């Protein structure tokens, strides 16, 4: 019974189905895909994040924090790029994990991606509303708080009908067709990049390197609310930079929107990996230059955490530039809103097509060739979230699904690299299974690959898979240990230091064992370099950042997962298209076997 349940939960998508003809329109070129990646990421982060991190955690070293976050995001981005070149289907990490790990894990990833995109869209809509409302003196907030107050602690103080209306307009736009909506996204993204260029160019004229060398004596003492640390370039120390990097990491969330367009991209195996890498480079350049100029223009301790650039340009007397920034920021938030909402119907379409959530969500409109029902349903759900939650509550709920998806994609990269080609489907090569007899001596030989074999076998595949599983457990334990101890006091606590050294050595040993196994020989447009090191770094970073999230986030996550499991176990298992295909194949094999038995008995 247990083995049968495991077989159902671990069933995987077969390659032939992945190569089937798409119902969506392939209209997105390389420029469209890059603009989608840039536009979905450079939103609230560019116009808010740099100022708040500079003031509260990193000081002028906020540019270093962005660089560290970019490297961490690059690990995840490269893993996504390799999978996009392998699996040209809509659905992003959901499809990737379905191919490699199995249906149940794929459902978990898809369900969390739904949460990520819903909350991402709602948070940007709420942020856009708040930004525009601030320019008009908070008229909308004051009127709605007075007329329709919500006196519930875990909900917003008032229903934001403006943000709800913006989401509904976006639903109409996305329903008209992907090409038409992507053209508007391209225009807004170009305006956003021009605005960033104006900020960097204008700010450079007022940049003063002395603001990176402010001593404690020069910081005003008459303002007790100022928290300036020790002054200088790194006023809050290395720990402040690392805390800032963890926050900056969320500023790069959104590039994975590109990976959901596998069935709407022209030449997806080539264009999607290039678009992911190029968009990450553009995003890093924008964040690094923005944070550098901001902290050189004005002292880090006097930044405005909500609207840093309008505040700084107002302080230096450049009112015209301030309003250019305000207008550009509004367009940027519109672009970010599109980028956050665009992948959501595609995830619903992919999961609905597979039958593991309601199939109606996979209905394609014959004229616009968009997942119309999924777009409307996701828009209404997002609109409700926008109405009842405020910006900070939405941001707190956003991160966990994204980080889990990134970690699973990195694990999947490792699993696929060490699989024989036959194992990518649900069938296995008989010859590969009989390569070695399973003895302790043969297992030990394979662990160190004594014969330096280059071809993947069933034995090497099993050694790699078990090693990857143990690696994930040790990475989680290491991240939990680092999260629970005072890292600044490790040098004085010998026991904790020894434990950390032992854990790191175990990690290195397992990575060496994995690296010694032969890899799959397959020609891809993009491959992650330095495997298994880079995927392992990605897994560690994502698990560590997940452990930074508060208990309320984990509780909300548990509730969301409970709803998802109810849908999967009461609907998805029985309606799974892959499950139906497996049953048909089993019945055909059974009939074929029965026919052969009848022929043998006849003779």
C-alpha cells in the first residue's frame, strides 16, 4: 500500500508530453522576454529598498549588499536558465520539478508559486496606490479610513479600492492577448530604465565621496532618532551588510517570470536562458548605480525610507528632477505590476492542463489565445487580497514560496545532471539497471568512482541521488545551526566552532562524492557551471533565508499548504493526466502480456 502511494506521488511527466504542441501563441522574442524580466523586478525595490537598507542596516555599503544579493540571485537564475533550455513549457519551476522530482513535489512548488505571484501582484498594486496617494497628500487613505475603517489587527486599516481597480484593469489588459500586453510592458520598462538613467546621471553631479567617509563626530547629536552606527562606509559592520543583502535578495525576485513563458516564447531553449541572464545583469547595474548615487548625494543616516529619491532631490533643491522621478516611479510600478501578474495565469494553466488542480483554469480563449478563465480567477483572488491586506503584511507573506521554489529548482538541476537519459521519463533502460550487482564493494567503488567511468549508470545515478538527499539534509542542519548561534562569538566558543567546521567538512565531502559521479551528456543552450558547487550554494542561501522568516509567515504558509493538500488529495490525484496515461500504459502492457501468454499456451 505504502509503495503504491509513493509511486503515485512520485510519478513524473514524460518527455513526449512535454514536446507536444502548445495551445498558446509563440509571439515573445528575446527583447520581450528581457523586458519582462527587468520590468517585473525593477519596481518597489529600486525606488524604496535602497534608501531603507542604507539608513537602517548597511549604510553606504548598501551597494555591496546589492552585489552579494545579485550573486545569490545569479545562482538561482542560472538554475532556472538551464531548466528553461531543457523544458520549453509554460509553468516555470512547477514543470521543472514535475519532470525531475515527481508530481507531489511539483504540486507543492506550483501551489507556492501561485501564492508568490498573487501576493507579489497585490503588494505592487498596494504600493502603487500608496505612492500615488502620497503625492496627493494621502487623500485616498484619509477618506477611506474615515468612511470604511477595518478594525481587525491582521487586516488593512481600510479597503483600497484604487488598488483593486488597478488589478482589474490589468486583468482586462492580460486577457486581450500576450503580444498586445507585452508591447505596453516594453514601453513602460523603457520609461523605467530612462528614469533610472536620469536619477544616476543627475545624481552624479551632486555625488560627494565624503558622504562615504562620515565620522561619528560629524553626525548630529541633537536628533536622538538618528541611528548611524560607527560612521564610515560600513557603519553597521559586516553583519549589517549581510542583513542588508538578505533584504536586497527580495529586490531581485521576479526574474523567474521569464521562465513561465516557455510556450509563448520564440525559440525558448535559446531565448529564455539569455533573457534571464541579461535581465539579472541589467537589474544588478541599476541597483548598484542607484544605491551608489543615493548614498553619495546625501548622508545615509538622513535617508527617507518610503520615498528616498524624491526626498533627496527635494533636499538639494532639484524639484523638476523630483517630479520626473515620481512620474517614472509610477510607470515602473505599473511595469512591476504587469510582471508580477503575468506568470500567474500561466502557472494555473500548466497545473490545470495536468489535471492536478481544476481543469477549467486551463481553458484557452480561441481569439486572444490566453488562459482567459485562469486570468479572471487569479485577478479576482488578487484583487480581494489587495482590498483586505496592507503593503507590509503582503510583503511578509511573499518570500517563503519564492525561496522554496528556488531551492527545489537547484535540487532538480543536480538530480537531472546525474540521471541517464532514459531516467528522464517514466521508463528505464534494462541494460542500465544491470550494470552492477549491488554489493558493498561495488557501492564503495562507485562512491569514489575508482574506475573513473564517464557514462551514467543506474548505480552512479543512485549514488548521486542518495548523496543529493543527504546533502540537502546537512545543508538544512548547517543553515539552522548558523541561524541559531551568535556568529560574531564563534571564535570564542570552541564547541560551536568545532560543530560548524565538522558540518562544513561533511558538506565538502558529499559535494566531492557527487562531483566524482559521471554526468548526463546532453547538448543544451545553457548549462549551470561549476556543478555541484553553484546549485549547492543556491540551496544553502534559500534555506538560510527561509529560516529568517518569522513564525507568523510559517503559520500562514501552513494554512495555505493545508488548502492546497485538500485540493490535491481530493481532486488532483484522481484527475491527473499523467496518472491516466500511466493507467492506459499499464492496461496496454497487461493486455499485451495476456496475448503473449495465450499464444505460448496455444503452442
